[in-house]
C-alpha cells in the first residue's frame, strides 16, 4: 500500500516533479516532463511498479523534514539509535539535463543507510536492460529501455531479481551523493554532476524567484509556498502550467474517479496566471500568453479546453492496466477524455486573466489582441450550445449558470478593452450581446426562491456559483448571491467543507461520490470576507490550513472522516484559491474590481 497522499513531498525542476514519501521513497517520477511515462510508479501500485527508496537500516529511525527556505530542496533528518543524518534531495534547475540528487550527510554518531532501486520504465510496462558501467572508485549503473535511459552514480548497487540494492555508513561530517540522470538512450550519458554547484544554483534560483513575491497580508508563509507550488508546476521552457503533478490519484478511495491532471487546462492556467500577476509576476504572464498564442493557433472554433505542456492537442484518454492504481483505485488513466468537451466558461477565464495582465502593464502584441478578439467571436458563435461545465461532467451537456456567466465575462472584457484601453473591436455589438446574455441568466439562472442555480431548469446549487461576484457579474452582497450562499451552506457543506455539487443528483453521469473540494471552501472564505463575515472567513481559513501537509502542500480534495488528502497532488487550483482567500482576508480587491 502506498503512503497517504499527504505524506508526499514534491521535488521540481520546473519541467517535471518527483514525489517523495515521508519514509524516503521516490514513488512517482516521470522523465523528462510531468506528462512523460513514469520511471517510478509505486504511487499507483506497489514497489514492483518502480521506486527509489533511501532510508536508515534502523527500523526505529524517526524522520523530520522541511524545505530549505523558499525552495524545493527537501531535507529529511533521520534520528536513529546510533546517530543522526540528513538526506538532502532535489531536482537541479539545469538548462539541458534532468537529474535527481540525493545527498546523505552525517550529523552525529554513525548511521547506516540502505537504498533500493526498482527501475520500471513506461508506466511499469518495460523492464530495462541494466549493466554496470563505472569503476570500484566511481560506481555507475546504466539502465536502457527503448528511447530512454538513466545512469545512477554514487554507490555500488547489487542486482537481485530486478532490484538493485546498496548500503553506506556515514559518520559526522561525511557525505555521499547519489545522482540519477536521465538521457535519450541513443546519446552518451551526461557527465557526472557537480553537486555543490547544483545545490548552490538551485537554491539561489528558487530563493531569487521567491524574493519577488509581493504580499503584505496575513498568511504570508502559506501564500509564498503556494506561489512556489504554482511556479513548480509551470514549465520553464514552454510556459505551460499543469494542473497537478500526478495522474489517477482517486477522488474517492477505491473508486473509479481517477483522472490525469498533468496537462495545461486553459481555465486552471488562467487562474494561476491571475494569482501570479496579483503578486508581482508579470514575466510569467508574458510567457503564458506566448504559450497560449502557440497552443490555440488556428481556427478559434477548434480551441480546446486543455493542451499538452508544449501545446500538444492529442491527449487521448486510455487506461493503463500495468499500474493497478492507488490502493486499488482503478483504472489508472493516461490522457484525459475531457479534451473533447465543450466547456463554455474557459474562454471567459482566459480573457479575465489577460485583462488582469493588461491592467498590470503587459502591453498587447501584434497577435495577442487579435487572438482575444477571435476568442470573443468564438464565444458569441457558441451561445446556443449547452456545455459540460467547469467540473467536466460526463453526463448530458447542460446550460450551466457558471458557464453562461463566464461567457458573459468574456464578452464584457472585450467591451472593456475597447472602451477603456482603446483597442479595436465591435464594442457596440459586443455590448448588446453581453446585455442580452445577462438578461437570459437573470431570467433562467435564478430559481423562484431567489438563488442562482447550477444549471437552467434546476433547483440545485453548485460551488462554482461562488465565482459570480469574483468576475463582477454581481456584488458579493447581491440578495441573489446571499440566497445562493445559504443554499450552498445547506446542501453542499459536509463536515464544514464544501462539495462541488451533489453527485447524487446524477448530473455528472458517473458512479460513486467524492470528498469536499478544497478550492471551493477557499472560495467560500473569499465570499465570507467580501460580505463582512470576517470571523467565519478566518475560522474556515484556519481550518483549511490544517489540511496542508507538513510541507504546506495541498491535493485536490479532503476526506474529513479519515483526515486525509484525496485526489491529484499538489493541485494548482487548491493553491491558487488559498492565495485568493488570503488576499481577501487582507482586504485586497479581487479580479472584479468595482466594475459591474
């Protein structure tokens, strides 16, 4: 059985990420990108699906871990009966190579460490050809599987039934570096890494980036860590922002709601962009806008809701039986079938984020505004289509109120761009369309009892309705919004946290249920703060922060009954919503400003 989801730390080089358990096992690693096939897949199965364990041989050893300040350099201090030692591990930020570094440092006494390396390439479908290529003084193990290979240096490893093991004992002041380096198998292995330079350079890069964070409100440590997570999920070559580092961690333990989140959702990336802009990072906005221009190049009608990290369009969903699933939650899915869905809200999220960038001072380029104009026209041309909504329901498309409001926001931002920023566009026609859409939403998206509804012709509510005041559709204290909050509290609160919607309504077309969705509860904090319910906002925020792990990381959902995280991790939407909630409690104005 894999470790609890909250037991995992993230290592990132802003291209890929490794998940390291509290017990010292790298159980998930895809090389060289987040969306590449896994090399270590024990997270979604068992040790035989690939892992790299490193820990003291003393079974009573107690670990204590932390990140070096404002970095993703993980330090795990092991206290044993014979002494104390640390494992310092990270993914170096190097322009051309991909490595995993695990440095063992003796602190006091003597500590014996054991390592176990199980290499299973291609989602555990391929055992590599392995051979010793080093010397007694400089041991090295090379493993090749089709187009890719790794070389592991630093310790003599002995093979036994596809497992490579080794031990090393360190005293105070001694250290040993274990380094795994990935490379295309048709090329020569990379040279041994200068670990001292890699530590210094990686630490300086992360801390230099974090030094640019602008935040003068409460919860600074949590905001900084969340912004670092968003940066860790942003590819430094392409600008693409993945939704999470993992695939198929279950929304319901033992169930089938298991999805691949290692792609760039336009919605999630746009929301991430807003959070970064609000805290001083305009360069990232520029990089992501360039990514967007490349990804959606072509006919606006062909725009997708998600893309690969470099803008790839083919994300066909398929099942991967070679991985049995996290604690048996099957199937494991690679790719995501939602890529073919129509989700009417997505363009609105993108245009709201790009307006935030424009207001922050990012000038429009030769293609950026024409792209936005084309996206607005795409929204207008799609007004007669029901959609699958923000939650990617796999049931029948509906007229989701949140989606209609985000379509309203898309056209509204076009009108603003012309009227307030002097850009070109048919503002008069857009304004008529926007106002007609508002009339439709006010007529069909509001129940007779006075609250907004999940979708037209329904009495159900949905946590996504909390976004309506965030984008300026209505004031937070609009009577309809206050009635909506009452309904949400009455029907969607579970043990004090918010579900996305009632799965038993059948709207999503899926079996089973799910746990409270963390981003939704942070949205509720924001709504409470905006309507003067400060004590309730603060209490909910404090409770939500207890659900981070010891390193400040959040997954997608939370199982309150068993006090454990659920879903893919770390989750960009959870962290960016935490940031927004902290800003709301600090009194900062949200993305809607005061224009409605």
